[in-house]
């Protein structure tokens, strides 16, 4: 059944960034705006959990936050999936990674969502100099049958910047 959508536009009190969230009205709605708010909270929680797990070097947790068929798009390399992400993470043991993500837009469309973020990541190798990359990402998320949101596609446009 096709149905129209209702959009909620607002300002995130934590980040001061605008967001757009969407839910289905009428008979297609399963819980209405409350579900939308919970979905938005879950997605924002996923971002925080990702950053926290990355900071802690907890690759297992990060891998659980992505779908098995995830695809990452980054400049200069072929698209890659979860297995390559895991291998790259294993090669980063001993590195200190600090990230900050500011969600610029977030739109929820049923069991799919997309968000545009401003991301800054500082990576410091053991006994090395900090490398900072920043820029924008465009991420597609999918709600799994168990109700969890996971990252399904991610286009990362970070470039190296001065610390």
C-alpha cells in the first residue's frame, strides 16, 4: 500500500544542526511520530556508538553497526565492504582515533534513512604524527527486521586538513 509522508523539521538542541525526519501518516503509520522520534534517536545513538567504539578500538562493535552487504565509497579506491573494513581496522591496532560527527540532515523513510554529516577524524599512529581528515559523508541506513538500524551505504568525502 502506498501512502504519503509527514515531515518533521527541527533544530537538534545538542548540535544546533537542522534535521528532517519523516514518518508515514494514516493507516500506514505504525506508532506515528513516536516511532519516528525513536528511529531518529536510534540513528543518532548509532553514530555515537560508532564513534565511541572506534575511539576504544572496538572493531567488533563497529562491525555490528553495519549490514553484511554494506558498501563504502571513498576517494581513490574501489568500493569495498565489511570484510575489507574489518581488515583495514585490524591494521590500525595501536592507532589513536578520535572522531566528531555533526548530523546536518537526517531523513527517515520507513525502514530506510539517509543522513548527511560533517565528520572530522584525527588518527595518530603509534609514535607518529596526527593526521586529520574532515569533510562530508552521505550515509544510507536500513532498519533490520529486529528493529536495529545499521549502516548500509556510506560515501565518505573526507580530505586531509591541517591539525
